[in-house]
């Protein structure tokens, strides 16, 4: 991937994460969950490398259920019959923030 595209995805990811935080604070839990999922997805995509697989695998293994819920958030928030509670939305936003933070640390190690 050229440098411009990952940079664009990174900016979008961090903007989505900020928006998710704002939305959960405003009580828009479904939209917060949706934006949290997008933030995590875009940040993972922009990295474009898999060198630190052990750290990522360990992270995923220890948070499998929550990450599965984060992945499902997109479909559930848009098409689901049930709404997210504030607690559920906050947990998903926190998971997205933690994932992005871990990936930023890895990125710093690898890219410098």
C-alpha cells in the first residue's frame, strides 16, 4: 500500500473512534457501536503488515467474545431489532480504543 492510502484510513479510523466516543456519551449506543467497529476495522486495514502476529493473536484470544461483538456491531446497529445499552456501547467503544492503541504501539515498533 502506498503511504497516502494508509494515512487516509488511519485518519478515518481515529475520526470514527472520536465519533464513537461522542455518540456513546449522547446516548446513541447503536451508532456508537457501529462507529467503534469501523474504527477498529480501518485501523487494522491501514497497517498492511502482519509481523507482530503473536501480540495480536494473544490480544484476540484474551478478548475473543468482545471482539466478536465488535465485529457484529455493524450489522446489529444497522439492521438489528435490539438496541445497544449504554454499558454495551461503552464496552465496544473501549474495545475499539484498546485495539487501536495496541496497533499503534505495534506500528511504532515496526515503522518507527
